[in-house]
C-alpha cells in the first residue's frame, strides 16, 4: 500500500515521522513523503533542529486517489503550518471523503480540526488539543491509542512519542484490514 506521510516544510517531530515510516516499510508498505513545498523538510527533536528528509511529492500535485492511507506525524509547529495551507487541508479532507484510513499522533489532530473531520469522532492527542477537539465536535479521550470508526473511514490517533509503539501497531493493523 502507498501511504502518504504529510508534513510541513519544517516543524515535524522527527521520531513521529521516522518510527511510523520505518514501521510501514518493515510491513511492506510504500511510504511517500508529501509536503507543501518541494525539496527537503526540516525535522525537529522537540524545539531543536534534527535531520532533513527529501520530499517525494508536493501536496498541490499529489492526489489522495493514489494512496491507500494517510499518516499525520506531529510536532507543535508542523500541524499549525499544515492547517494554514488550503491544499494540505483539502488533501486531508479527501482521505475522509474517500473512506481511506488516517492515522495522526500528538499535535497532528490540529490539522484534522482545521479540515472539519473530527465532528462525531472519538480521538486522542497531546492533551493541550482537547479543547480544540471538543470545540470542533469531537470527543477527546486520554488513551495511548484510539481507533475510531464512527464515520466514513477509520481514524487512528495517539498522544505522544512514548505511545509510538502502540500507535504503529494500531495503524498497521487498521491499514492491513482496509487493504484486505
């Protein structure tokens, strides 16, 4: 399965990109780095610059139709940049409209709030997002990982880097069910 990993040009939490990316590769999937600009993205370890990664596709030229699923890594700045980009928001919305599974960790649900796709859904995130999620019509829970099927697609969410193992296992299981 081709899996889109959507990030902004900077601000993604590196481990929230690299661990799910490697888990997807190890499971035989084809992860594709999609961003709002071509070139490279700058990852971070919390507030410190980390590594850079080459962009495979630009969101304005990429189509959700060519992917089986979407992963939204976190980082505080990453989803804030994404939610200000209309093409990124439309790209996210397309996965929900087409019933394709989506996985989001940490601060990434901010992008989901902007895409107006959390209404009626149950999800988790970094705790500071709970008011935003509730105000957008979602139900926030404090769980390591939450799989929600109250909608057109399955949504897998997780809270923080400490939950990455459970997050990766959950989204890989959901993606495998959807691919079957």
